[in-house]
């Protein structure tokens, strides 16, 4: 007999913020098999005329990914974008120092933009502020976005792309505080070059939005101070500040692992506070919003990555094979992002294919959905609209690292256009189903469209090439309407999507 229970009240007028669709973005870096063997494999029996894998494109379309960050990542801090344009046969092979591989430059800027069109997505382009700076950035945006009549725009036309790409979202470097980064910088050094780069990029195209680098993760010794200094130097010329965070379960403590999204909540709130402190100090009327442009579970592949020989083309790096419990953590992280929809306007699950990714492929063979594909897909498809304030009461538990962890994590999104409300909920309890009652008191009459459940008796279950459907959602959830409320019992260790028609 279950002893735990949870209730939630939501009101259509109590809105956290509107979901910016870009919060369901992803990331493709020239790393491992993300590009070569992932989105691009010309020798694959089903490859299209450009060498792209149509099975991967279909899986990406199934996620309705609105924006994809490219080309890195650590990779971008040593990348010359000019290496990846023009005739492929004339492109150089380079030592790629970030991941110690060979970069053949078979895929570059224009090919990636072609792939984006095929996958129904847009690009979030990053510029190199490690080994390079404002000069290369202004040239790249001229190449990309200027119509014609200048050296770089005319070169794009010569390369076969008459119309400008009109990329509207740009990252000013990547993780520039990290000692592992090519051309790492102090906060002051980075803030100065980021500001000068932002100025010239916006002089070329005033319609773009720019993301400044925040700390590489919350554990960096300069966290907080970095954000404050960088924003102090860039505030008037940038629009977003980036956050990166990955979580793992190397200790095999599942209860603690499932609670890590509480740390993500705290991280987001701290960065918002820092940004607003700089706003107050500058007497500014402008808000800096957040781009959580790297987030995921990442820890499974650490040991195997240490054993790889350097200077290969597209070795199998960062190939985490995800478990059911990883999918639950990804679900909780998605809920964390939605709970700050007022300020988190963009986010990128890192990455999209093969490299810590929801989609896996076999070279020359099949592509399949990892366990984490499903919560990401559900949130992207059904989590559009206004996020409502969740008045949630749940029994709680404690772990070695966290106290007062609610068994039920939940949020609701109201899509006025479709006249739907979607409730996303994770039951963190590993041993019991938890009764969950939802009061939609302000919405009038409604019916239940479906109750989707992702559950497994084995939290370590994975989808592999030999068992691609071992973990997959079903629509046999038990949510019903009783006395004007939604009543359900959320299965132990489960991700739930309850869709309501108003």
C-alpha cells in the first residue's frame, strides 16, 4: 500500500513565462561520430546525394528540434571556418587539438546549413574566440548573412549559395574559462574580446542575437565572479549568458542521481541573480536571459575514452549508452528548464547524434532511439505555450548530498492555441507508485487526451543495437478525472506526460 502522495494546483493566470521553442535545441560538434558517421556517412547504403543519413534526419525531425548549436564546443576554439568552405577536394586536413583527432573538413559551414534545412531546424553558430577574434567573426557573419556586393558575401555566392543563410543566433566562443580550452582566458580577457567581437558582428547584421560564455560548469573556482566580470564588460552588446552542466552516477547512488536537478535549479537561479546584480549596478532596463546550451547526463564513456588512440578520423568518443534512470534525470532537467521559462530562453541537449546523444547509429547500419530520446521528444512536442506556476506538494526524501527531495517533480504547460494543457511529471520513488492529484481549477471542463508513461522494472535497462526497444513509452497510463480533478498513480521510477484537452 503506497504511503506517499502528491498534489499540484495550477491556475491559467499564474504564468511563469512563455516557452521559447529554442529551449528544445541541441548540439552538433566536430567530435567523435557526431558529424562523420552520425549526420554524414556517404558510404551508408541509404545516404542521400550529399552523403547525409536520411534515417538520422527522420529521427531528428521526430524531436522537432528548433535550433542546433555548431560547430562546437571545445572544437571551435581551434577551428578556422575558412577550412570548411569551397571545393571539398581543396580543403585541408588538420590536427584537431581539442579532441586529438584528424579533422578532414568534409563537412563545413554550407553543408551544415543544407543539413539544417533537411532536418527542419536552424543553426546556432559559434565563433572561435580561442585562437582567433573579431576579424574572423566579422568575416564569417559577412559570409553568412550579407546579401552580396562584398568580398565574403560574394565568395559565398561563388561557393553556390546565392541567398544569405541569415543565421540569427551566435555564440561568442565556448567555455573560455576552462584550462582545457584552446586559448583559455581570464574573465577580463574574455569579456573584452567578446565585447569587441559582438560590436563588429552587430555592425554587420544588427538583427542577430549573441550569447556570451558563462562558466564552464558550476564547480569552476571562478564561478559567479566570471559571470559578473564578463557581463560587466559585455552587457550592452550581448543578449544571453550561457550555462553548461552535466550530471552522472559514477557512485551508483540512484536516489542522489535522480535529485541532481535540484542542483540545476539552484545553478539557474544563481546565474539569474548575478545577471540581475550587474543590471542593477549598470542602472540598465535590459534583462540578460540564459542559454543553457550544454546539458545532459554524461559519465558512462569516461573510461573507454581514455583508451582511444589519438589522430583518428571520427573515433567513437563520448558514446554514452543511456539507461532508464538517465532518462528520468533528463526528464527532471527538462522540468528545471521549464520552471525558469521566464529567463531560460534557449537550451541545447548535448549532443544530438552518437556523442552523449539521444540518437545512436551503427556505421553502415541502423539508427535508434536511446532512452533519453523520449522525455526530450515529449517535452519538445507537447511543451509549447505558457509554463504555469506549479503549487506542488509531495512527500520527500534525503540523500547523502540532498535533503528534502520531492518524490514527484512536475510542471504544467498551457498551449492556448491548441486548447491543451500538458503535465510533465517524474516519480523519483524507486520502490512505490505515488498517487498524484492535479487541480486545474481555473480551466473549466476538460478531458484527458492520453497519459504517456516511460517505465522499466530495471533502472539500468538500455536500448542497444540488439534491443532497440527495450525501454520505450506506452500510452496505458491510469490518469482519470474525478470530481473535476485529474487523479493518477505514477508508476515507480517513471516519466509521465498527461495531456489534457480543454
